């Protein structure tokens, strides 16, 4: 499976290791988390997502909401290990020079999207907890 092979290569790459190495610095600093969330939103909005990547775009928005909620202190149920994984993937996502540089037409986002989809599977339970919290919070805020 080509996508699996790509993901394996990305996870082993120096680019991903560099991003995950920075994750702790970001995760423990609210202003860095907010800044990262803004960079992710900008890249997501500026990128030309094809219809098959629309699901990934929605997942990215969930990650941004989660990072913002964590940074603000509203949501702290997220385990540190999951936060580091999320932040590491988002740092990789915003980096223009990674395993497949983003400026390459068509394939430039393939590694980023594969990594986001892998992350969603890896921390699915934590994301489900966040979605439940978000749903309850929205209900309370509306009422």
C-alpha cells in the first residue's frame, strides 16, 4: 500500500523527528500553541484541498479547536503524550520544507495529510472525549 509506505517514511524522517522534538516547547507555552493554531488555519485556508482531502481539512479544524481549548485552559483532559503527538504533527504540517515539500504541485500535501489521518487514528479516543466535551460546552453556552 503506497500510502502506508509514505506514512512510514514520513514517521522515520528527520523532518518529523525535528517537529516532534519541538512539540514540548510548544505544548508548555500557550502563546506558542495559539500561534501554531493560527499558522495551521492559514495554511489550511490557503491550500487547495481536493474533494478527497475534505475529510482531512475537517480533522485539521478539530485539532485547531482542541489546541486552542488546551492553550486557553478550558480543556485539560488531554493526556500529555497525546498533546505532544498533536503538536508535533501540526508543527510538521505548517513546515513548508518537509518530507515532500509543500511547494510541489499535487503531491506537496500528501505527506501532511497522511500524517494528519494517522494522528486521528492514533489519538481517536482522546479526540472523541474532546468532541463530547465540545458538544456539552456548546449546549451549555447556547442555553
